[in-house]
C-alpha cells in the first residue's frame, strides 16, 4: 500500500470538508433560512413586474432581478465569508484547522469551494421563480447561460477575498456589525435596485469606487441585453474592473488571513467564550 | 528512551519519556495555558528556546503537526456536524502521514469506541453533554495517532459526572504509547490521572515528581512540637530530618518532654498555600522548591 502524497491528501481532505460543510449547512433550519430571501425578492418582482423603468426600455422586475443576483453575491461574500470568519475565530474552528497538518490550507480551499455554492443557493430559486414570472428575462441561448455563469463566478471572485479581508481585519463583533451596516448602505447606493444616475454625483463616485457597483453592472449586461442603463460603462470595462478587483483581492487576502491565523490561540478562543457567556454576543 | 520528547521550559530541561502522563499543575494565572500554547506552537515565547519533539514549535513544519495532538478547553465549533463527520474530516488530513506500522488516521468507529462515544456517532455535536463533547475533542486530538497530546484544562466547566468521564478516559489512554501533557489547577485531579506532577508557580517549576515522590520529599520537612514537662512551654521546630532531631532531643532532655507531636507537611496543604498566596497577588518568583514553602 503506497501512502498518498501530501498535496493530494490536503486536496481530498478539503473536498471532504467542503462536502460535509454543505451537507450539514443545508440540512439545518438555519441553513434553510437562505431560501427565505429569494422568496421575498420574488414577491417584490411580482409587484413591480409591470412598472417600467429607463423610459420603458425595461420592466422594473428585470432591473431588480439583475440587481438581486448582484446583491446576492455581495451578501454571500460579506455576510457569508466575513461573518463566518468571525464565528470561526471565536468558536475555535480556525484553531482546530491550525492544529492539524496543512489544516489552514485545507480550510481556505474549503472556503473557495463552498462560497460560490453558498452564493448560488439563494439564486437558484430566484432564477426559477423569475423565469416563470417575467417572460424573457432568462437567457434564451446556451451561450448566454454560460456567460451568466462566468459573470457569476467572476463577481464571486471579485468580492469573496474582500469579505475575507473584512472578516480578518475587524475583530470585535461590534465594529464588525457597523462595517456590515456600512456595506449594506453602500449596496443601496450601488445601483442594484435603481440606476446610479438618480443619485448625487458624490455618491455615484463612491459607488464606482467599490466592486459592488461593477458587480451589478455585470449582471445587468448579461441579463438585460440591448438595454442602455445610463452611466453603465461598456461591458469590457466592467469585466476588466472586476478582474482587477479579484486579482488584487486574491493576492491580499491570503496575507491578511495568514496574519490573523498566526494570532489565533487557545486563550483568544477562551476569551471569546467568556465574552459570549457574559454579554451574549 | 529514544522516542523521548524534550520540553525546555524557563531554562529547565524536562525530559518526558514517551507514554508518560504529565500534569502541569498550578494556580490560575500561573502561566499554565501560556506554557502549553508555547509548546503547541500557538504562541511565540518572548525569549528563550523551546523544543518539542526536536523542533521549535513556533517555526515547526506542518509535518510536525501530524505528530502532535491538541485539545483545548473552549472549543464550541462545528455544532451542526455529526460526531463522526468531524473525526472523518479532521482525520483525512493525516492520510499522507500513515506508515505501515502506524496507519493514520485512526479508524473512526474504532476511535469512537475507544473514547466511549460509539453510541453517539450520528449525533449532532451541539447536542452532546459537556463530558461527551470533551471526549470528542480528545478523539479529534488523537485521530492522527500523535506521539504527544496536549490537554489544556480538560475538566474546566464540567459537572462532576463530566469530570469523572474525562478522568476515566485519560486513565484509559495510558497504554497508548502517547505522551500526554495536561494542565489543571486541581491537585486531586492531577494525582488521579498523572504519573508525574509539575507544579508551576511564579513562572517557575517548583516541584517535579510523582505524587509519592513529592509526598516523601515534603515529609522530610516536618513540624515538630514539644511541650516541656515542668514549664508547660510549647516549642515548635521545622525540621528537615525529624527522626535525627528527635533522637537527639529526647536523648539530651530525657524526662523533660511531656507532649510530642510530629506533623508531616502534606502535599495538599503546601499546594493550597501556593494557590492562596498566588491569589493574594503575592510574588512567588523567589520560590524554588516545595520545601521552601514549609518554612
């Protein structure tokens, strides 16, 4: 019997970890809560389906749907990845990963595998529902479906590493809660649910300075072909900006994560446990 | 022993033979957890040299991790997973380190049986009792068949039944050929599970030995009380060698001693005294041995 090499062991372990994580997450009531948001969005889309936007070029339902997909990616990365990092730091998950050989690498690989699926889970029922509610919103050809999938993966890659960075940098639950609120406020003015041009110029520039706006623009480009959204740049620019965000993010995130992991110790976990016992969060 | 694990601590070389169960005992705040975290490689020492299994833990390669098991006191992770999930996933990281003699990881069913959780394999982790949860943590620590296992305060926060659970488990592991270093502030617990006690006070190891050895060491520093027959005066002497002292004094003062009392300093008293003094904020760094406490 030959012993498998270290890299193949780590890869298999991470695959197994990802499989178990997904199976356990989506078989508990908390995990099923992920299906709640798409239902709400579908109801909204149902109500605004006949409202027209952008001089009648597109129904509000279509615009909101594209925005929802973009927002779903942001939520999965920020609430998902960075929120999970907070919990994992406090409950000892990260420390446990540190205690097994190559456990930290495996943990990050698991995250890379699980997060895109986490982002996909609330999107699937929304896509199915929207296909039924808004005729013509879904891509009609296989090529456009593939394009949608590619855009989805690109936006996840552009946002996920920054979720990890936020989760590592902000250590206390309170500051982290404020940061989350900030992200949501930013999402509101990032053109997901109404065109950027209705906002004051300052906010418009602020929106363009983060990946959020570009994520929305990318989904609008795939889902609303032929619709001119005022202020949206050509598709090539959008995709290049997203690519830049993912490259920089994937370069920065491991460095920040490693630094955070180095600081993990049993006493940090014990202190977090004390805090949760005393203050409840 | 050729497999011996060398632990350097505060300038003190501790040679811990393979398979020994060692308790690091000390009052809260004595530095037990800090010491263990340094040995586990989770914390860098500010100064000095540390070597565990021949490697500096702070810069140890990942391969070293496969030889060391870690059990912490405050793990609350993976609550929604099943008991066997966690062992299988964590175990899968050790596959590359298996050898013909030592297959790694430990088979999940066998390991669960070993730690007494065979009936709970399919249970959600957050539904385990405190003692069962700790058993699972120990199982995860053992899943890679480590040469050295760290147990940090394994019974803190457990009810009496849970404590007993853990004591039984550690006693059960004695034949594993795994060196175990556990920390506790409870002398009774340390005596129950460990072959060897290290008492940590003021950042220094003040005692090192089996419970019996430490008792013997202390019995030599006894308190001798003599009452004079005529004056009724009581004199108290702290004596490192009470037998010699008494032979001498009874011989010299024949017929003068009315009442004689010899009290051996007990390990419990000395330890409680250390704890009390540490809790009162006293600086114990000048303390070098247990006998010093009795004077």
